[in-house]
C-alpha cells in the first residue's frame, strides 16, 4: 500500500520515479501509511480524487508563498488548485475528530497544573484596514496568533486549537477568551511568562535566574522542562508550510489550513507519540 501512495505522490509532482519514504515525507509531511488511513477515512463520507488529496497535503506542507507556483508544480492552475484544496480541507475538518478540552483529566488527575497552553504566530501581509490591530510588538511584524493547548496525561496530544486572533492580542487575553472560563475552581494551566497577569496561569518565576532564590530557580527549571512537551507539539504543527510562510491570501483560507494541519498533526501524534 505504501508503494502505491509513493507512486501517486510522484505522479502528482510529475516525477518519473516513485518517491522513496524520505522524499514522500518531505513533499507531503505525512508518511504513506497515514495518507492511506486518511484517504480511507474520508472515502467513507465523500467521493474525491486521490490526486486532490495529495494536492492538499502538498499545499499545506509547501512553504512557497506563491499559490500560482505551487499550482504550476502540480500541473494545474491557481483557481482549480484553490477550489479543490478548500474541498479537501472541509472534508478533513468534517471527518477527523475535534479536539476535546474536557478530556484534559484523562490519565491525569492533577488540577495544578491540568494542561499546557502556548501560542504560535503566523506572519501576514500588512492589512489595509486597522493594521495596528495585527502588529505584534514582540514579533515586530503583522500576523495572526493561534493558541495550542496540550495534555499532560499520556498520550500527549492537542486538547484545543483556537484562532486565528489578531497579532496585537496578548497571550493572556487570548487564554481569557478561550480556555480560562472553562477551568474548574482552583485549577491552573501551565504557561510561559507571558501569562503571568492571570492567577489561573501557572507561570515560571520572573526575573534574572542568577538573582533568584534557590527555590524559585528549581521551580523555573521544572516549569521549563515540562513545557518542552508543548514546544515539541507546536514544533510538529509549525513544520507544516502554512505556518512558515508569510500569508498574503484570505485569512479564512488560512484558518481552514491551520485547523486542518492541527487535526493532521494529531493523527501523526497518535501514530508517532511524543515521549
């Protein structure tokens, strides 16, 4: 079965030889066996071409900011590519399981902290209307934020994926509008120092670590070590090209791409778990 998908992947890219495993992952991110699982799951509800699925995976994976160049590589035109990508993205969002924030206590019984939360940033072309709302002083460019919440109970996985939010929004403001109202009494989520303003957030001690008391140093190192889980999960997510390139097209399209990439990353995490 893997060889079939590797041949289809090569044909989509107009290559004469079948792709090997490494080449397939480079162009489509998912391994052939996961593409087969995804295809079979979508086929239960929808009728579509395997080629269009490969188009969509390549579109999500490609860091090329020019859709016309991607379309040329795939042997089609920009409008046809965009139409079929949107169609497959809708199928992915319909068929792959939604994230469940209320699943955070599965294999995890502690409420302080109950999960990990952080955000990731995507650069966008400067908007014509209200550009200051999308300008991040920290990143020094215009963009969108997506918030990622990760479990502390195994298997380590997404609990929620929210966004996009305007680039000028503070991390803690995003959390207050999404997961913080859903927390139980006395519950806290583990975050980085950007969330220190809210008492529902468990943050590392602030300041110069060399000047901290020994107890604060130990706590800061513990928080940093645990938060690596969320950093690694985000690392898998942002390896999709739609998070790497400077986005200049419809933000609603990027929202579809980002949420579909998050669902596909969850599929990948279940197949190849974080340790």
